[in-house]
C-alpha cells in the first residue's frame, strides 16, 4: 500500500515542483484588451512594472493576439520606457506577424493568433521602483482592426 502511494505521490510532487519553478521566473505580466478588437492610434497602452531585485537580468516580451481580420503581416510599435529616476528611452520597432504567404507566426487556433515579440534580452534594471512602458502602434491607419489584446511579460533571463 505504501509503495503504491509513493508511486503516485512522487510524480505529483515533481510536477508541482516544475510548475512552481516555471512560475518563479516570472517577474511581471499584464495585458490590455482592445475595445472592439481595434487599436486606435490615440490609445497608448501603459504598463507599470515594479522592480524589486536589481541583481538579476531579465527578458522582456510583448504579447500580441490578433484575428485573421488583421490587415497587415507586420506591425510597427513606438515604445517609451520611463525608469524610476525619470530617464526616458524611446524605440521604434517592427515585428513580422506573418510570412509572405500570409501564414501567421506564433500559436493559435481558428481565427486567433498569439505571438511573443522579444523586446529586450538579458537586461539589467539598475534601480528599484516602477518602470513604465508606454506603447502605441505606428501603422498608417488610425483604427488598427484585428488586434484583440496586447501585453507585456518580464521574466528572469534564460541562458
């Protein structure tokens, strides 16, 4: 009887340990749902990530969920980062969401596709406090249809 319980308990404990280890790499995550699945040019997406550990390096990803009604295969983003000491840095980024034939990158089923967009890798946050990220799309249309939601994920750097 004890052998049977051990056989069942050990794999369960290993699974719980692995799930907890994966979760512990996550520093911050958040997302914003776009009204009517449309990202208006005036809609600046804001995230405020609290940083408490300045001894580790991190990876930052944006996550975008699009529908098959998204009319482009790429997206331009303007990203402004504000550090706790008030310094700002602005980046202009282009990401491809689909190949030349219209095959979507990332994962998805049916009409919805999700893609992680790498923003920064192996970065060091030198100060404790909130790092603010302000993101707006840089496409040449005001109402960018087919954007379901947009998010950010900061995790410990993976070697």
